C-alpha cells in the first residue's frame, strides 16, 4: 500500500467498501480510539482525525521513525485524514459544528471534565446532529468512584484483575505484553459502532455508546469471574497454565518452548498415544481432568522432564498428527517471520513521502466480497485541514482566516 491519502473515495475504489459513506469525527488520542477508527477507515469510513495544534501526544512517544515522529503513532493511524483544530476557541467550535452536520459517528476519549468544558458531551453533540452515534471512551466509566481518576492501559490491566491473573503462580503480578485493554476496547468500539448504525438504519435514531478500559479488561475473563463467584476460591496466576485444565501450558523442550492444550479427556487420550510414555499415560490419576487438576504438579513435572529430552518438533509432530492443539512459543521476531501470518497477509507495507517505507499490522477482518482496503500513511497534523474545510463548505477566504488566526493548522502552515 503506497501513495498519498486520498479524499475522493470513488477514485480509490473505496465507495464499494462496507463502511463507505460513513463519516467519523475522531476526537481521540493515544491508542484505543485511534486504532478503532483506523480499522473502520480500512473498511471504507471517512475518518477525520481532529487534533489540537500540538497534536496527539503519541506522535512524539518513541521517535523511532524519525526525530519527533513515533513508530507507535504511525502504526495505528492509517486510513484517515487529519484536521488540526483548536477546539478551545469559539471559531474552532463552529468548524466542528459544520463537520457534524453530515457526520455519522463522533468519538472522544478525553476525560469527562474536559469533555464537559469543551462542550463535547453527548447532549451537546446530539443537539447539533440528533442522528449521531456518539462514542465515549474513558478509563473507568463516566460515573462511579473511579470516574475522575486518570487512566491508561496499565491501570486498566491492574484494576480489572488481568495483572493479578498474569505471571507465575507465586510471583509478582505482570502486565500482559500487549496493551490489551486498549486493543480490546478498540475492537469493541468497532463492534458497537456497527451495531448502533444498524439500529439507526432501523429506527432513524442515534445513541450514545460508553466504553472504558477497565470494563474491557474485566470482560476478557468471563469464565474466571464466574468460577470465583460460584466457588469463592481465590483465583491466582498460573503462568502459562490454566486453572481449569491440565496440561494446558508451555513446556521447555531442548530447543525452546512449545504449548500443549488439553481441554478434554479425549484429547488426553491422544496425548498419551503421541508421547507413548507408560509411566505417565498409564497412571489412573490422570485419566480425568479433575484428577489431572488435583495432581497438577506431579503431572506437569513428569511431562516437563520428558519434553526436555528432545527438540520440540519431536513432540509436536505426533501431537499435530493426532489433532492435539500445540504450537511453538514464538518470540515477536519469530511471529513476524511465521509463514502463516505471511499467508494471511497480516503485514502491510506503507510508504511515507518523507520517512519512507515502514510496515504495519494489517486489518485482521477478512470479508470475502468487500475486503478491507487500508490506505495512506498516518497523516501529519492538519495534513488535510484545507481539503476538509473546503468539503464542509467553507469559502477560500474563510479557510485563510482560520489558518491566519491559528484556529486551524495544517502541513506547511504550522
């Protein structure tokens, strides 16, 4: 995927995509909101990213693409246009109101106090555009005992219980490697927006969507929450293992780790056939999952001693042949090179006119008739300001005045 960001949907063939004709006003920053709108932009939505003149703070997060240019930002902000707009000024508010008149979706992840101060709350936006699907993303929710607290993925993982369930059994809590509450919230945003649009198609009414990082994290553990509430037995981390199934974890072979997943007694029989080790396979304690859980340590230790005697492919080959779930534990560099991801088209090359080529993770949604079509690079602050304002009906003179006053900024004008 190369070339400049295109405004004309028809010229890019984007009018055939499933979200073509949907306009999104994106007043989010950081990850959860921008990644969601990028995925929706891949599917044809016209995403207008509104940034303050100083820009999304992630733009300068790591500066690994170029000085003052963050890989983090560029990895999650394709398939959109940027408008540099100062919403603190009344004239900036007027610009937003003009854009809202034909918008379908409005997103914000500012803190509740900032949303109220800027007049970006649902009631204010809905007065301008009653049909709007309004999305609010917060750390813990708009109301409640934690509502006023700042929040990021780390805090979402901590409060939701994810960190308390991650790590070795007797070790300290660990953050999941990815920004999991951000990412899950992004996916839920895409899902909830399309559901709300479907509802609007049916009854002509918009509505408000509320998502928060803590709830998203909490929602990743439905089986664990229900078990705890039913048994009242404290839940603790199991490393790569699972509290409800054994063996279900990583094992170290001679040349690296692999995972083995046994979710039924039928699979255990297949594991026994694959490893062909009578001291383990003929032990009556391990026939049923309840027994394997009761004697977890003995079984896991025995399997670990066995698997350490040979390379992992020695074990995975017969396990795979019998249909037992198993896989190598890839480092990130291994995952990037894994032929399955290449086959699935999960790496996408982008071409930036200044910084050159870089690679992003492709959209994971596979549609047979209207597949996602990511376009363009992550735009500069206000790269499309003039274009967007012209489309919204502002005269050439009005656009020039907005730039001159600093209400609007754009590439080459900052």
